[in-house]
């Protein structure tokens, strides 16, 4: 009986192979849309697919794929349209300049998962590390440039640390992130004051470049200019303060009945030119 059963199974497998039915990776990839399938196939190469899960990221359909290659378990995410969201890699597989930056940034820390992504033609590596019991992330470009880094206040440069301590005395700091995108380096701080979550940006010299403020904390002339805007009383608004060469300007984003407007004022309440 068993011999007859295995003979039938063998015949079925032979028939599938003879007629070119997909097996292994191709059988699993066959469930994906064509563009997603092609993108996954390129990244997996000679690896072996373990699982594929369909999911959503906002309004995008994505496919999370677990696979094994070169004896290492990895993960991969592609969109329905064939875009590579991210693929897990290992330190030795990164370009040499990126490896150098990762080793320097994570000195004394334990490395976690590393994900490669491509956006607007640029390859970036998102790296997880654990240091002093805290897990943080940083991003490195293929050429070794440090793009972003989560860090505690104690590790911020002295001018930045002093400004944050002065500006945010009494506030609760929840996150500090160094950002160096397009050579515009800033330290972006998320904090809570009087029950409101706000943001503050400081440049490497310690100058405040951008700060989110409530209406009550901006100069009276600017408050008066805002209140004079059509629809200001009924609309929603946000206020951002920026400082350039010691001169403060206030950018007002006003939304009235779904229509968004942007206005800029100097500290004396006069209109400032748009950026």
C-alpha cells in the first residue's frame, strides 16, 4: 500500500517537472505580482525562501519575505510595484567606506540588524545597535557618510548640549537625532513642555535653527499679525521659529477649510519674504 502511494507521489512530481510547473522558490514567488516577484528574485539570488507574508504599509501593499542565503537567515520587503523597501544585510557585505563608519559609530556597542534600502537612486543602510542597555539606530550612506544618528544628550557636542539644556530647562526630552541630509547638519530634539510635544533644531555651533512654538509664546507684534490673517480665528495653525544670523523669523502654517497657507513674519510683526 505504501509502495503504491509513494509511486503515485513520484509520478505526480515527475509530471510536474516534465510540464515545467514551478517548484521551490518559484512556486512561492508565483503568488506575488510580476514586478514584486522580479524584485524579490533579484535580491534573493541563490537563497532559499522560507516564508512570504502579504501586509500593508499605509496605503501600499508589501510582501515580507524570510529567506536563507550563505548560511544566514535574512529578511526582505518589496512593494507590489516592485520597489525594494529594505533587505537585511551583514556588515561584511557593505561597501568598505560604509563598514568603516559603522564600526566607528558603533564602537563599544553591540550591532543588531542592518537593512539596506534604496530611495531616489541612493543606497542607505539602517543600522541597529545596543549601547549601555539602550537600543538606538543610525543611517549610513554607501559612501560612508553618516546621515542620521539617535543619541543621548550626554553624547551631543558641547555647544549643542549647552543650548539644549538652556532652551529646554524643565522640559522632558524624549529623543535627540543628528541629521546630516544634503549637508545641512542639525540636531533635532523632540520634547514635552506643559503637556505639549514640540520640536527644536540646533546646528552644530549651538544656534537654534528651528523651533515649534505655541501662539502664546511668540512676540506680541507677531501674534497681532497672525490674528489679522483672514480665517485665523477659525483655522488651525502651527508656528515655527527660525533664526538666521541672529535674526528671528516666524513661519505660520494656516489651514482653513482644508486649504493650507504659509506666511512669514519678522519679530516686529512685519511680513518677511518667503524662503
